[in-house]
């Protein structure tokens, strides 16, 4: 089998949250549903979701987008870590986030915040577009396609470009191979297209959303698609029709690609799944007809598998659900993803550090107290090499893999991060906890990381340390021969 072609995704990334629970009653003070038992799931959205889909297909994917350096942008980076190469555009404002409140799998409310827009381009972004062998433009109306419009126009003359448009975005550049609007989007674009005059259905025909039959909707969408081809100067348009599939035309008679089966479910993200599949297949050299047929099948499977709720992000890059219990000993939660998730939720990240060689009651008391301060506890652990430099060649007594496993088995520990340096500054710079907890036998002046933690508004907190507990003392007592009656110079018999 030939390797899959790489894909460049250009567009506006979002951060999506779902709060999913049950609604069995109305609130006593207003006629609104009460959603209880809500569980939060965070995922990449917009162009970031399209890039994720293409990467899951096995492609090498580069995403050109504006994320910024805020919490939401850092979370998107973590979600795509090791899956997608990100080329940054400057962002003005905060990255856009969407939060859906779901009850029994049905959205009851959506909250949008952040109106950030791509504010310019970079040499790296321009070079990525110029070098691309295939491009998907996932336009969500937040400026990424606009700032790269000239480069995308050049690219469309030499490589396949798929453009997934947005009502708040600009029109596709001329020469685009395939445009993928929804039926409602196609109607809106076509109604303002000068070339559409005199070529559309009579004005008394029902709009797609009000159509009484699939046939009426198909006729309207075919007219809209042909009008857009003439107006935009693109090669073909595939209008997505939801459960009915998609309609493809190059300007003449349309091809109606029906969904392989009828499915019901959450269709959020299905358009991105469709566009990513079609763009990837065109990159591989497939005909538009083949690409659209496979894209319809992929979108159908996506909805059938649960849609956005059914996404299974890679364990190294996914963010854990809100409300998860303590980590099991044989799981390894990503500490940076956990910290990002908790901060996005408005929670407090607590970190504590040490060697934790021969875990004892003093360690446990410290970690339990630290966990009570915030909403998650990440333990920063010295690697074996770091312990040897600090404690001498005979340490650690327990290798780091075992120390991590024991720590994760504690109900108060949510994640563990290992660092190789003598002190954890580099790790803390990436983790950025709001609270750095240390045992009370440390003086703040002795903590080289104290100034660093305060630089991002964090706080160093000293916690009482149980007297008389020490790994060194435990090791010394264990090394002593057991006391017994003296028999001169005789030695205890060796057990066989």
C-alpha cells in the first residue's frame, strides 16, 4: 500500500468543551432544565479538529493556525501533541472556546467565549503553504485564511485545495479544487452571489431548512452549488446534506452521494470529518467523486460511533475528564494535560516535589495535605540520575519507575512528572502550578524555585512535616544486623 500523502491544514483552531449529564426536572426558580452529574470533556475544535482527524487517518499533518499563549491555546497544543505539527500565526485576543451543555446526549445550551483573530502571518507559515502538496482550509471566520489568502491563491494553481467555508469568513480563492459548505451555508453564500441571479429556483420555493422533501432540498442545493462555482471560480462544490449525504457538482448535473446507512446522533464535528477525509483523498490523487463518497462514509461512521462524545484522543495528549477519581497504579496520566484541564476549568493546580525514595508516613502526610489545598496534585519526582547527584552513589534505593507507580497508587496523587535536573525549575515552568507545596523543614529562602513560582502568580506553601521520618534513617536501620545474644566472634548462620 502506498504511503498516505501529507496534508497542510490552514484555519482557525477552537477549544471545545462538553458538559454532559442528565436532566430529569426543571429548576424551581425558572423553567429551565437542571443538568446534574455533569462530566466535562475537552477536545480540539475547528481547524484543530480537522487536523486531528487527518492525523488519525495516518497522515503527516501540519496545522497553520493562531493559538496564542493563553490557557486555551496551551490546551489545544497538548491535545495535538505528537500528532500534528503546529505552525503559529499571531493571535489578537483570546482563543475562541465553545462549551456545550448536554442532557441525555442532546445539547440544551452553548456558551461561546473568546473572540481572538489571526492578526498577521509569518515567514514559517508562508513557507508551509508554498511547500504544501495538498491543503485543507478549515475557515471558521477568525482570520487565518484571510491573512494567508495571497499564498493560498498561489497554491490553488498547483496543488489540490479543499476549502470548508464559514458564513463569517471570506470566499474561497479562485482555482480551489473542492468547496464543502453545508446546505444552509450554500444557500446563504449563493443568495449574495451576483452570478446566481436568474439561475436559481423560483423565490417561492422553500428554503432547505423548511423543505418538505429530500428532492426539494437536493434541487435547491444543486442550484446553489452551480451558482457558487460560477461566482467563486472554483472547480467543484460538495454540499453536505446531513443524514442525506452530500451533493457534488462541477457545474453541470450533480452527483448525489447518499449516506451508506441511516444513523442518528451527535453530528458536531461531522463537517470537519467530511472535509478532512475528502482533502486527504484528493491529496492521494483520488477523483472528487471518490473523495466525496469516502467522505460521506467517514462522516456517517463518525456520527454512528458517537460523534464528538466518541472521540478517543491518544493517552499521551488527551485531557482527562473532569470528575475522574484518583489514578490507578497501572495508568500514567499526563501531568501537563491534567494541569491545563484543571486551569481551564478554573481550578487550582498544586504541585509537590522530592525524591520519594522509600515512601514513608511523612511523605504521605505531606501529599495528603497538599492535595487538600487544590483541585489536583502533581508530584514532581527526581529521576534516578538526579537522586544520585543529590544523595550519593548508593541512592536511589528504589528506581524511578517503581517510585512513580507507588505514588500513583496513593489516592491523593493525580499525576506524576519526572525531572532530570537537580531542581525542578524547568518542569515547573512548563507545569505552572498555582501552588508549590514543600515540607515545613524547608526555609523559603532555600527554595531556588520560589521566585520562579511567584513569577506567574503562584504561591509557595510550606506544610507541616512529621518529625522523625526520614528515608536515610529507615535505610540505616534496615541495614543494621538484627540484635541477638552475643556468641563471641561467631556470626549468624547464613540462610540457604
